[in-house]
């Protein structure tokens, strides 16, 4: 089947000058788009992004080429970020209703996009009925099953229960009491919540704060990840789970022992990660070696799992600032992480070059649909103390073939022609040029070779006979003369191995 698709691709695609990627995609992109709901699109004029707003902008998301949509927490909460959940089976009124959610899932499905939810089960909000009833029982010195749902201690502890000598654990603050994840009742309730959303069409979950499930006990956190994985896949074997393990490589590999589908690749992300550093320094060959080594370690730790590369997210400074607000650097970083094995995630606005750093609220500024006067944008989070520095919104960039948005669309479309990139084995290839990233990815059905020139100034020529591969397509106007491929500065190419 893979060979047939390849023959079709040769008919569809030019092999003389790859200025763009064919519109006819051959496979899912296996790319996730992260939306911070309250900052994306406001549909009712209250300044807060909502589910209907996302529906209104689904054509934009679909045009980007992604096939998964990850929503930040949508449940009732007293905070703007919604990570302190008050009801796991409802939608916050700021965002809409369960019926709005059902319409979103249906509209996404029509466009080949699956919906993922943020699953926050390390803790609840302090106003959750479970916690309120537990505290009231302790205050009134009566029994309640909910006391066992949290980590209470008597005499000393982290946060006091008013009017008692009891304390409770809340690693993220007193407003977020930690659940007792050893409780069979808590586990049964979490499994029920997962099934509830799966029944409404959810195809996956982003697991919040997986390193905090059991503080200082990584093996216990690993075992709880295994429980979550088993619970999600009991009803839907294809349910995709990706965990937030904001820690070092060794700890992440330990957590992969749970068999979870993915864990975000934090060591490769942010300002010190391989993608930003390789883009800034033109270190393509080093990036290929490092990522091939990482993927080999991951495969050994959990053969069925796949990497989850990304640049930044809602907790990290925006990538544009790290990349000096320079489009060539932003494009180089984009092609690096988007063409890696696994399932990359794009943070909303990253494809435009949005800015934001410092306070968390600055990293979650309104999606810049337009800079025109009177443009309908969300209001920024109340505590934000920065303004958006980007000068061109999505409307202008969509019409500019050289924009960062157009680049993201092209690179993701290129990825769609290489299904091997989801689960394939990555092998770095040294071409003798530090700024050339070259690697082979094979999955048992086929193999591709990815070539990237990270130089900001120099064209690199690569003879394809040494790679035993044929040119398929590329981004950044590579030129193929029948035997060699000329890669201009900041460009990439897809080859199919023979």
C-alpha cells in the first residue's frame, strides 16, 4: 500500500522545483494544535474565548493541516486558566455548554480533526464538592468518604483546614488540593470521567503534571500513569495519551515505563533545547544526532510509545522571543520539530510568531487574528503586563506565501507525505556539513529521508545516489537536477528511500 501511495505522490508532485507542497495529502499529519481556550476566539463579545469561537475558526485550524486539537481545561473553575477544576463533567459557562462541546467535536470530525482534553487529576480546585465535604466532615468531626479522597494529615502538614488541627497536601498551592491517588474510589471516579468524555467523542487526553502524581516517588507516578493508560484504552484502544513530564530526560524515560503513548519532550524544547539552539546556531547535523539518540532511548524504554516534540507551550516563554523575532530562525526551528518522529504539538499563535514572556498570562495573550482597527480579539488575561509585539495577524500572513504561517502550512503538508514519521525508527546520516540535518526514518512499510539546511546564508548541494533515495518534495525552493539536490538557506526536503 505504501508503494502505491508513493507512485501516486510522484504523479501529483513535481520533481524539478519544490516551491510548494501538493494539496492532495496522502496521510494524516499526526500533528496536534494546542488552544488556550479563553484566548483563542470570542464568539459572544464578552472578551473571553469560547467553544463556539473555536468552531468559528475551525477552517483556519484545518488549513494548517493538523489532525488533533488539544483544548486547555474547559471545566468550571474560579481561575482564568481552569486548572483548578470544580466539576469534571461540565463546561465552564465562560466557554459554553456541553451542547457546544458536542457541536465542536462534530465539526472537528467533519474536518478530520480529533479533540483532546486536558485531564487534570493530580488535584482539584478547593471549591470542588468533594473537597468541601471532606473539610466540613473534619470540621464537624464526622465521617465522610471524601476525607479519604485527599491527602490529609493531623497535627502538621502543608495547608491547614480552618478550625481544625488537620492539614492537606496541595503541591500547587492551597487552592489546588492534591487527590489521594491511592484511593480505589478516586481511581474509579477518574476512570468514569475518562469514559464520560470518550462517550462524547474525545479521542485523547493531555495529562497534566504527571511528575506530581506522587511527589518524590517517580515509580509510583509511573504506575499511576499505567492505570490512566489502561483506563483510557479500555473503552477506546486508539485513545491517545500524552503526559506533561516537565523534568529531565532520565526521569522521562522512567515514566515511559508506564506504556503511555507519549510524554512531551521538554529536554528538546524551550530556549535551551535542541530545536531553538540548532536553529540559532545552524547546527543541523548535531540536532539529527541528538534526536536520533533520544528516539532510540525512548524506543528501548517503551517500544510502543512515540515522542511528542514541541517548541513552547502555555507555561513557557513564546518561541519568537527565543528566536530573536527573526523569521529565518523561526522557520528553521519549525521545520526541525515538525519533521521529527512522533507527534509534534503546535502552540496556538506559534505559527504566526506571537510573543509573550515572563508572567504566565503573557504567554497566553489573545490569538492575533488581525491587527486591523476594530478586529474582534479576545481580551488579554487580567494580570498580563505585556502587549503583543507581532505586527502581522493571521489575515495578512495567510495571504503572504513567504509568511511564517504559510511556512507552517507547507511543512505540515510535507509531513503528511511521510507517514513513517509517526512511529518510524530514526537514524542520523552525517553528510559532513554541520548545518545539514539528515536522517532516515523507517517503519517497516516504507522509509523516508529528511534533509534540512539550517544555514542562514549558504546553499548546500547533496548528491542523492549516496543516500539511495529519490526526491519527492520540499519547502524553501530546493532544486533537483536529476542527481543532486540544491538546498537554499533554511529549506528542507523529503526523499523516499529505495
